[in-house]
């Protein structure tokens, strides 16, 4: 298969490229490197470009006969989306439509879209299944949900089939340590904690200690990046076989509080982790835990790396090898 991976030089995208190449796929990566890293993917498959540049998209699609597109090229910081919503609607929404229109122009009608649990907003019940009401509470979540609605319309009107994969909290790294989280600035909890443990950072701030949870801190469902990659692969195979658009929630179906993750990192590293406790952060739901039954039943997907301490060890190994 010839697959275009947009945003393929980023954290999840680069792991996906590695996974797809192991399956023998022919990969083309398009990334503007706003958050990605060119050295995270083989130079032979990398193309520097932006979804805002329709001429770039035309040239790429004219040169390759893509069977499918995997879309990871979205901005994903909740706080930034609140302070600069224009950036999120421009990239996550308008640029995605550029991509979809180019796909139609070149008769590429299979898309795997990286969506998010943020489309649900504050949970009305837990765990969250696909039927849960969609009421995103920040521009990031709204931009992703709008894309899901566009994809539904493009399916009905133009026959462009898609699968939307709603991640909960992506975490971990490939166990061989060759890829890691390299966000600048880093925003993910586990690498931030490991930076404190390794004295690269003085302390970490916990936003909110008065939530209605076991210890007052937010609860999230952490899913290993390699399990996400396998879900994408199974989703693509499902799409090719059934030619049917779908949406799936992806998580481990169990949640850990921020404090529990801090305690786990302390246990794994054996180091003291300094914590500063701050106010709640706007747009943060109290608890997000996935019901991934549908993905398990229809895709045959089963997370293999669900142990929190193992996830932390994979991140620590990758950070150590890169330092």
C-alpha cells in the first residue's frame, strides 16, 4: 500500500511511520515541522510542506498514487487553543479541508483521522463510549469535532470513507527507545515528570487539587503509542475491507489520577519529584476514561502495553538514549 502520513514527523505520526514500514507499506511523510522533527523519519520518505499550501498538496498527489491518507497534522494544546483559537481553526479545520479536497481531486477516498476524546467535553457518564454526547469545552475539541462532521458530510456527498480514532491520553514510546516525545515546550505529564526526576526541570505544576476524585486531581486514561499505531493499522484494514466510515474510542478503559502518575514515576525512577500545586486550568474535564469495546469487537484491537509503570519505563528509556 502507498500511504500518505501527514504530520508523520511528530510524536504519534513518527511511531506510525515506523509501524507501517514494518508492515511493508510504501510511506510518504508530509510535515511542516512546526512540532515534528525531520530526523524522526527516514529522509527518503520525508517531504517538508504544509497543508495550507494547496500547490504542495497537488504536486505530492500528482507524483504518488496514494491508497490512503493518515492525518496526524493537528495542533493539540488545550490551553493554547483557548488563548489563540484562530490558530486551531485555521490549521485543524481549514487545512484539513484542503487535504480532503485534494484527496477527492486525485480519487483517494480512504482517510484515517486522528481525533480526540476532547470532542466529548465533561463526561455525562463513564466510561465514555462512542454514543456519548459530543459537547467539547475548548476550541481544540471543537475543531476536531467539526472535522468529524465534515468527514461525515464528505462520505455522504462524495463517498470519501474515513475512520475517526478518538484518543484518550497518548503516552509511552517504542520499547527500542529510538523514538520519543520531543515536544517544545513539553506538555505531556509523564515526560515532564521524568524531566523533574532527572534534574532537567525544577518542578512540575499540577493544575487543580479540588476535583471530585480520589485525591482531588484529574483522571485520565493513558494509552501506549504503539497500541494506537496498531489501532490505526487495523482501522485501515477494516476500511479497505468494509468500505464503511466509523468512529472508535481508543483507551485502556482505566484511569489514573495525576497524583497516581506522579507516584508511579517516583516509584520507577527512585527520585523525588518536586510538585507545585496550582489552580484549575480552563477547559480541563475532571475525568476522561474510554469505553473501547467497539474497537475491540469490530477491529479486533487489544491494547498490549496497558501497565502504567511499563509505559513510564518506555518513556524513560527513550529519553535516556536521546540525552
